[in-house]
């Protein structure tokens, strides 16, 4: 789960990058990452 959490953070970084469709997928990845970390 922890490793998936790190990937989630990477997804969030993608959103900050300003990618359109990839950004939306990044938000979902970020939420999954937070759940993995247990926040």
C-alpha cells in the first residue's frame, strides 16, 4: 500500500504539471495514494 501511495503523489505532481486528461487521472491516483498511506 505504501508504494501505491507514492505513486499517488506522483499522480498529483502530474496535475500540477498542467496536463489535461492525464491531470484528471492524476487526481484519482492521488486520492488512492492518500488512502494507501492511511491519512
